[in-house]
């Protein structure tokens, strides 16, 4: 079965740039989406179709996807960006989520 | 504006059926054409797709849950149901209902989610 792998955690200082990777075989040939999840809240879509940003999502969020890795980049990271981030793809009529990455801003 | 709300018992006994309903309201434009999904998050763990239902009632399930899951909709397509049979403690999770964008294809993603409902499986 298809799997998406993410690092369990990453940390960044406020104002700096951070990237979160999502790896899967041939992921660059699929579309990747990214969600921000905070405790007690619903997931929020921050990037879809590799690099598209939904209305209302700050420009500091960007995405790319090539080879076996999709990447979510947050530029000028703010404390409010702290939370869990999940990548998601679709493979042969199955929706797959990565295991999630906890982003700490300190 | 689209509103999505999950509802159902917060406590289910082991071996019984976990049953939830997702109610959609507020934006009726082409609502009948969308796919809808159930997704869950066990405490301290990640997101897991349970399954999806098309506008025509065709269903797609996570292979790991397929033998125990049934997703259905009503004629109005404003209510979607999840039934998870033979529940165990491992099914304790927050359950979300979410709308597929770009249908059920390689470009699909979820822009609209319900607030989620916590279901505990315990005697």
C-alpha cells in the first residue's frame, strides 16, 4: 500500500523559514495537499495541488512537489503557525495522509 | 456559507456499531455533485481516511477498515452516515466529515471540514 512519510517534528525560530518534507514513491507524479491541525480544531487546508494556496491563507505558505518529495515551506514563520502539519495524496482510489509533523516555533 | 456538522453518540460499547451523521447546510449550489468523506484522528495520532461517497452513492473505503465500514447518504444529499461495525477501543477518535474538492481523483483535497466529534469506545 502507498505510504507518505513525514518527520515527526521540526522547530524554527520566529521570523525564520522552515520546510516540512513529505516523501512517497513517485509522489512528484501525484498531487500533494497540506493541512494545518491544531488541538481541538478542524484541519485547515493550507496548500492544495502541490502549490496552490486557498483564499485566506497567508503568502508565507508555499508548496512544491518533485521526484519523491513534496515540501511545505513557511517563510517568516509566526508563533501562530505552530501546530501539526499533514500531507495528503490520492493513490488508486485511496486517500492517504502522512503521519504528521509537529511544528514548534520558539 | 457551507456548514458541516457531525453528530452522534459520544460513547459506544465494544463490539457495537459506531454510528455518526454528517449534516450539510448553507450552500446548495451544486451540492449534489460533490463527493464526501469521513476522516478520523485517534488521540495523539494522525489523520486517517475512512472512506468516501460519490454523488451517485458509490462508495470507496480504506482497505484497513473496509470489512467494517458502511457509508451512505440520503436522497437530499444533505446527510451522510458512517457506520463502523464491531467497534473496539482502537476506534476511539475524533471523527470528521469533509467535502472532496476536484471529485475523487488524483487532484482531490479537502477544503471544507466539520468541527469533528469525539467518540470513545469503552464499556
